[in-house]
C-alpha cells in the first residue's frame, strides 16, 4: 500500500544538528539512566524502534520519543530527532519488478513443496487496512483495493474481487498472470475445482485465514482430489526483499469524556456475558474491539486509530493483552492498570496453552480469528465455543456521549466540506483543477480542526469516467483534469477524537451548459433512494437487508442498479467500516438497534462516463410506538452537507421527498452558516435554497 502524503501532517523540519553517531547516542542514553524514565539503553534498540515508528503512519510528532525515555534531556531529544530524520531521508532500496516478485514467490512454492498458495488481503487481525509489512496481496499482484483474494499457482493465478473493483483491478493487475474474476459469479472454490490437479498441495498461512475460510478451502481441495496444507513460512515473506518493519505507534488512552464509559465498566459487562453463557474466556483478535474495550487508540495502520494486538478477556474481568510492549507509554500502562496483564506477541501461544491445560471453555469468533489460534487452543485441550466477538454488539450501539461526539464531529466536518464545495464551485469551471489537487484541498481543510486525527479512508475524488470506479484513488498516472461539464464525485471522511465521518457528494461542474436531462434523471433517482432510506420507519428487530430495497426501488423502476451494498456500520473514532450491522442485499440477520450508525449510499455508475453516489450517515433511534405498543425505529441524519440542486429533476420528486430535502437543506444552512466566513456562508445560502 502506497501511503498518500496528503493523509499525514507535514513532517517537522530537519534537526538543528545532524546525527552524531551511535556512540554519542549510547552515551546520552547511559547518562539519562533510570532517573529519566529510560526504556531503551542502546542506539541499536532505538534504531529497531524507529524502523517500526517509520512504518506507522506519521502524525504524532515527537510522541514516539516517550517510548525511549519519559523525560529525555535536550541533548538526547535532539539526537533522537536527528536519527529519525536521517533514517526517514535515507534513499529507499530499489524495489523488485512485478516479474521478479512473482518469480521469487514461485521459487518459494517449489522449495515448500506446494503447488499453489492462497493470498488474502487481510493480516492476522482480518483488518480492512493493513500495515505495509502485511500488504502481501498488493506486493504480489499490484491490486490495492480494500477487498480481494488471490490464488497463485506455479503456472497460473486468479484474483477474486467484487463489483466495486473491476475497473481498478484491470488497471493495476497483469492479467496474463492473474485472471480477474467476480467473487460471487466465480467463487474461489469453484475456480479451484477447475484448476487444481488431483494430488496437488495448496498452501495457506495459518495466521492469515480464519477457521471458516480454512474449512471452505479444505472442502474445495477435497472435491478436486487435492490437499490444503498450512505452511510454516509464508512464501511471499520469504521472497519479499526489504520488507517494511511491523509498525510501532504509541498507544494512547482515550478519555472518558469521549468514550462515555470507563474500561472497567465495559470489562465487567463483557465478563458478565461470558459467565452467563458458561464460558471462561474469549479471545479477541480485532484491534478495534480491543481499542473499544480498553479505551485506547493507536496509529499502527492508516485510516483507523488502532494498535495491533490480541487479547484474552476472562470472566473474572481480567485481560491478557498481547502487544509489542514498546508501544506502551507510561500513561498507557497507568491507564490499563493491574487488571490488564501485558505480554509480548510471542507469549500468546503460552497463554492459550494455559487455557487448554485448565480445560477452559473459550469463545472464539471462527469468522475473524486466525486458524493458528484455533488450532493452538484445540491442541492444548480447551473447549472452543464458536461465538461472535463479544465486543461487536455493544461497540456498535453508541452511548449518549459517543453520539453527542459524533454529532459534534459531523458539525465541524460539514463546515469543512462546505468550504471545499464553495471553493470547488469557484475554481473547477476554470479547468485548472485536477483530481489530486481537489483531494488535497479537501484533506487540508479537514486537517485544520484541532480534533482531527487523520482521514478515515483515502479520499475518492473522481471526475468524469474516473467517478465510475467505485473505490477510485487518483494516482499520478490516472490523475484527470476536471473540466466544465464533468460529473465530479467526492467520497471522503475523517477521524476525530469524538467521532468518525464518511460522506459522498456528487457535483456538476458548470461552464458547459446545464446538465443533460438523462443525467439529472439518474441523479434524482439516486437521491430518491437516499431519502427513502433516511426517512424509513420500521419495527424493532428489522435488519438492514430488509431495508436495502428502499434505496434501490427508484433505480429499479428505470432498469438501473448498483453493484455494492447500500450501507455499512461506522465506528466511534474507530473503523469507518464496522459490523455487525449493514444494509445490503446480502442476507444479514443483525437487527438495527438504537445507537448504531450506518451509511446510506445508493449510487449509479456508467463505465467510461460518470459515477453518481450520495452518502449520508444515519443513527438508528427509537421512534414512537406503533399499533399495540410495538417498538419502532427510525433514523437521525448525521451528515450535514448540501446536495447539488442543479442535478435534480424536481418533477420526479414526490411532495414528501421535496419537503424532506428542503427541510434538510434548511437545517444544514442554519447550523453551518455560523461556522463559515461570509463568502462561504453566502454560497451555502444559494446552494440550499428551497426547491
């Protein structure tokens, strides 16, 4: 994964003095001693730490120095800065070509005695965004989307993606080596049945597949007369020269004024649930669950404020946290307290063995936990209970403090977005803007906020045909000049200390006449779907799958469709894509409960021409009871940003849809105008006039 410079804060200027060498640093560390809270005593240890610090997204200035010494003197601090500056400005090694990577990988297959290998996108935590050191799918195939899987053989390969990434994959992947397949139309199991020879051995990394995935692949191999085997060393890792170090970012406590509940309260509730279900412990492999449970945040990966770790919570409320201990500042250790036992990642196996030796009943989510952990527990003698991550449901249902924070974050975020839209409306008709300059401008406006903690995903700024690529990310190669008469799609969001945002607006670039009628009709049908979902009222117990049709109905009437889900869950200063709730055609039995936040994002994409998407975030709320006192639910619209009136065919809107849009625009105008300077406020008044 290539990091985008505009997602980070600007790095500090070079140090006043150059790095004077490891001997000088060794002496300064020795002089600092325990009295300065020294945690590292040699330059070599600091260099190892810095490799991890530089592998993590930049954004916290000198916070990493606290991982070396809590109270460093001026001379030590200066040399630490100088060493970091020297390392980050060192010329990078020449990367291997795609052909050299594939050849090295295939040599590793032969050495391991296997005929093929499963290459997923996820790391051991099954995260959407992974550190550069874990980006194996991108390293081998070139594909950088956020969902995909490859099977690489000695003589052929296949990449499986969904409809969001069909155009992106064709532009990034050498299809002579990796044939592209839609993952639902040609599932990996079906491809394996047709391409695995009888007696073949298909390898997998036991840390990177879940037990459920392993079971599916094992069945596919058996059907083909082949065998699925776990390998001791990933052949990609063996071939990956100059692989980045695992990230190291300081773990930070998140104050209760943001979380609304103390970690001790959350641990009590989770432990109580374990006891009620007859379990002794649960293994947590999702870093966002651990962050929520312990009220901590980190920055080991881009776009999500996470510290990569595993945890075991027992029904006595105690937690074993398996994490690189170098990440823990003194403040973090005090925050965790005596009820959280910290071990290194290498000690996780022994902790699992102790659960097995005691014949404990252990809850494991077999859909997101590494197969390695499942096997280790089973071999040690534990009774494994397949159960959802116990933090998923309470994390998804935001409390009052979290919801207030999310509303405040959307207020500030909306003001930044309006400032961008006003600027865009002035500058885009001149024909000098590009997609990258527009994305940079949006990101810079958000970064001015004092609670800004980075983007929540890479900003999607697609004009004309690039807007039809659902998860498009402008590069130097694809960057397009924005022209009058273009449809411009901007999908963006941010992480703030008090909430996470995600919003899409599609704009018409004026200067080449009015938008054509067919375009306005499609846009209006997308808008009708967005309004239909935002205004839905439904009984308690309703899932997102049952509501998905509301967003598609107006498009279906015209024979149109979009090949992605309608809505995903959103975290509170956590993952922008969060479960277990979602709004999708894919069956999902999770009920939408008060406090859950979901996106509402119907769209339409015409390859080679344009893309349209309108996305707002909604909070599920309790509505007045229905007949017979039946509990009802509805949505609160959180996102505050105008919808482009120029692209609307008003006669296609029902009266109630027009009234809703006018009321929404009046609300946007009322709450955002006081936060804007006069020219931007004037633009907002024009953009939100009643229809």
